[in-house]
């Protein structure tokens, strides 16, 4: 059964509150798992001996704090302790003998519960782990499920058809019957992992379109665990793929930006500049451009610049705004986008080979969030 209109509005508020709680849980689970894999790769997690006894797959608290500071995941030891305490409180890690409920800056052994099979797989955690596995399988295999599709007059990138998704779940052995697969789809939606493209419908076996709302591949900063307000969703006021140096109190940041109320002009036949070229002493446009309400004039092809941006542990480092086309509103001077030559007032022409001149910033944001860590963008340079 498809819910629409007032029926969907009736459950909307309750689902929104629950979704926020579930999103926080998901971020902790995904962040913890990413840290676990990094620590295994760095050999911080290994078998250790104490008093003639071997403790497999564990780490020393004091050494881990050193590692977090060295890799700029924490600014000081107190912050590192708070981060790890968050993981301990959520049963992601524990003391090897369960003798300490606090994470201490001492030579004590701790272990990820996933490494010793003691992770408490409650129903909520199971849904997120299932969703992550399905997400990875879809992203890693050749299939035609995620496509550019249309619904209700709108075009949506990387969207999947509900009925085809259920067919795929059955084919992959994820579920045994269509009824079970539909129930799984509803749980994925209720947990904020997928969403209807216009947020008007719950999940149902049929011709409706859905997109993954959660990007499991985005590398999370551990500090995000302590600042829950900094997490973004596609409907937030900030571009969801600009995940650097955010200020939850609304204060100034280090981003170089242009006010959205200003006007930006698109030049015709702007001369192509190199990746190292700059405008002004800062390397960014320092003038106050103006934004025309009329459709922008498409520039000469020679003014289209290609930028390859490799996201780091905290994102890509820019904010996008506007529509038809979108423009770069802010760039973090120390981020990957600035290093690749992205500048304030650039207009976005394409993302990973897909023309986005007719799309708004939310669609472009979702396209980047659900794509690879390295993005290739074509932009038009502002005069």
C-alpha cells in the first residue's frame, strides 16, 4: 500500500524525530567501523601479551591517543578520550576484561567488540549493517539499478525503481520473498538509509523511485561524534558535501565565500586559466559579483575548466548553491577543492561526466555524496 497526502504527513513528524535518532546511531556505527579498519591497517590493533596471557586484536589506550593526535583526529588528549568514551558508551569498544567503563589514558587494553564477536546486534544495528552491505554490493557490481530516472516531472540521479530493487534483492539471495523484501525496504527507509525521491511515499513494491540517503563511503571525522549538530542531511542549509570546519554556533569560518544575495555574472568567452592561476592576492575573486535573476548565458566552451578533487578525511571543502546552474559559494582555502583550483563564483557544468546545468544544488549534492571519493567536475569561470 502506498501512503500519500495527509497519510504521509501524519507519520512524517514522528518518522523525522526517529530518523534523527537513528541517524546518530548510524554515524556512530559507521565511524567506529571506519576507525577499526584504519587501526588494523596501521597495526595499532594486534595481539598483545600481559602477565603470560595473550589478548588478541586489542590496542593500548595510551598508544591510541597518541595515534589520534598524530593523525589529526583529535587536537589534544582530552578530546581523544572523549571520542573514545563515545565509542565505549555505544558498545563499539570495551576493556578486554570489562573492568573499566571509562576510557582512560593509561596502558590498558581495549578491543572493538566486532573483533571478538561481542557486538550487541540489536534490531537497529542489524538494519544499518544490512543497509551498508546492500549499498556496497550495489556500488561494487555492474548493474543498471542506479540510473538517472524521472518521476513527477523531475529528474533524479542514481535512483532505483522499487520493483527492480526487490527483484535484485531476491536474485542476490538477500531476501526469500517479495513481501520480505518490501518489508526490508520499508525498514531501510524508516532508518534513513533510503528515501523516496520527493519524500512523498513510504517504500512499496511498484514503480516509485528511491535513492540512498546515507553515503556509507564518506570518511567520517571522529570529532563529528562530539558535535552532532555538524552532521548534514541533503535538506540542510549547508551543502551536504562540504564537510570541513563547520561552525554549529553560526560564527565565522575560514571559508572564502560570496553572499547568496549577491549577484553572479556568467561571462561569455572567458579565457581559460591554468590550475595554478589566481585572481587577486588571495587566489580567489575578491570583487562583489552580482546575481542575475534571468537565466545565465552559457559561456564559450573555452571557458569550461576541468577540476579533479580527491576528498580527504573531512570532505571536499566547498559549498554549492543555486540552480540551473549551481555555483560555488564558498571554498575552504586549506581543502582539496582549493588545491584543485576550485574558486568562488565558478558555475558547475558537470559532475563525473554528467551535465548538471539544469539541476539545483540538492541534486548535485546527492550526486556527489553517492559517488566515488574522487570527483571530476567541469566548471565555468566567472569574469
